[in-house]
């Protein structure tokens, strides 16, 4: 059986932040979530997360209950963190060890690392990468047969070793039996007084155990996120991958360098994403849509053939053949039915806008259920809040709400009813009835004087 261990106890001082490093946002998700998703794609029998004691509850809240949490009481280095996980490795033959700050080491790379480890029948396998300027990273030192004999830090390296370009990423596979043999042989004879996993590689080699490396082509991106600059590089990498995925799937992105799209966003073919658009969360966009320019979408479900431009849409559903914008704000809980139109400076919150209904100018529609083929004039307000509670407005099919009408909820406007411009409607209006004034009063029934519009 194979277990995974995530070392998640690092402080992350170089982030210069009050937020623990692994909880920093990377395209809409904490860094640690990417690492766990990559591990969850493997056939692992257990995933163990080693955390600081004061962050255990935060990890459990963020990551869920599918993992085993082990506490490292004091930050005594990566080797000590791995040692804390040893009791959880009973009956396991292999353990995969990764850092919690390395979100770009994908499932495929980790799968290849495990396969290489098993095929070579070695005690340990180091995931390494090659970079032109290794800087301060640990060099992977090999013997003449290509076996890893140690990992040396730059400050301790000889001139020959400093020229080595293969560096350690901090991910490993170990034989659990061999790991148990050496885990207590680590020492903390260093300036920091800490125990390092890299010591285990040298100890295994000195015992005649074979250690190999598996080289990934990620380069410096495999080395984890240790600073805001590293975070920006990871964002750039994931954004590029997402853009390429969508474009290969038939989506036009007019200006990829000026577009932000998070990994979980899905977009149908022949949709066009205009510049300066931001697509976040679990957003789904159908086919033949135009999004943007300058639109912000968060957790939105959009049908086919929709246009959303210069607008903000959050936690809402838009059916097919809908036009939104410019400068509209569709808020939480809104449902815009097919062939509806929401125009400039219209705000919709927790409301249903019926099919073929139009609200084209300067209106607020909150806590409303609006039927089909309703006309919402400029400046219409559903007055849904009385200072204590929110109340519902119902506008039935075919109603005509005149400009600058205030609808004082709770209220129902009947089918085919009409409100005059500037009306303040405080009572329900029966179907096919025309009301005007402040407060609004019945002018006539529509059948008495024609359409009444």
C-alpha cells in the first residue's frame, strides 16, 4: 500500500504576511488545496498532513475530513515533520512525501515518480529538476553509476558541486521499511537545530542502499511557493495552462494577457472572451456567447448565445439568449430567464426575471418574482426592505411598470397591469388595471380605455 505525506508546517516568513503561506489564494483556491487535489488523483490509501498545532483546525476546515492530520508541536525541520507521520505508516510499503507549498507538481508528475521508484526497486527516489541557475537550492550529487549519494545545500557545496544544475524539489518516495531504519539516525547538528529529510538520503546511501532521482521538466516552478514573486509565477503558469485548454476547446480569448480565468471555469465552444474579463469560481458559460469586455463573473451558470458586457454577475443563473449590460449588476440568487434583457445600471438581487422581460435602464429589482414579457421602465425600484425585514414583489406576466415607479413590498402586480410614471404603489394591483399617482390609485381597467399604456 502507498501513503502520501504532506509537509504543511512551514511558517512562510518570506511571504511577509499574517496569512499562513499555504492558505494564500492561488487562482481562487488556497495553495494547499492544489497539492491535495494532485495527491487525490493518485491511488493512495492514505493521505497524512503534518501541521502546526495552532493551525490544525484551520487545515481541517479548509481541507476537509478525508485526510489524517498529524501535529508537529515545534518547527524542527522537514525530517522531524516526517518522523511525526511514521506511526501512521503501519502496513504501508511506500510513502510519497511532498511539500504543501508545491502546487505545480501535478498528479502526472507524482505518478511518474512513484512508478520510477517501484520500477527501480530502490530505497528512495528524489524528485529533482534542472535549472540553469540553481542559486541556493540543494544540489543532487550522484556517483559514477548515477545513484544519488547526497543532497548538498549551496552554502556547503564545493566548487564542483555548485556547478551541478540538478536540484532537489523537496518531493520523495521512500520504502517505508528502509525509512524506519534511518529516521532516528538524523541529527540536528546545524545552526538551526533542525532535522532535514535530505539527511536521510545521505544516510541511506552510506548504508549501501540505492537512491535514484526522477527528473521533472518543471524547472524552478517545481520548487514551491516561498515568496510573493513565486506566487505570481505560479499564477502565470496556471493561467497560461487554462487559456490554452479553453482555446484548444474552441473558445476565442481575444487578449489572453489581459484576461483572468480560474481553473474550474468551463466555457463552451465558439464563445468569445473579450479583454479585461474576470471569470472565477465554478462558472459555466455555454456556446456562442460573448463575455466582456470588462465583465466579472463569479459562480455563474450561463446558457448559450448570451452577451454579458461591462457587467458584474455573481452566484446567479442566466438562461440562453440573454443580454446583460453595460454596467449591470446581477447579484446572488438571481435567475434571468431566456430572451430577457438587463440593461445599463440595472441591479438584480435574489430575483427571477421572466422570459422576454426587459429592464433596460437604472433600476433595482430585489426579492422579486417577475413574469414573462414584463416591461420594467427606467428608474423602477422594488422597495423590498422596511428597515427590519425583506419582502417580496410579484409582477405577473405582461405587466407594464412605468418609469420611476416605486413598488412597496410585499406587493403583487397582476397580469397585464400598468403603473404610471412616478407611481408609488403600496397595495396589490389587480390584473389589467392601470394605477397612477402617489400613492397610486386606480385610473381605469384596461378594457375600459384600450391598452392603458
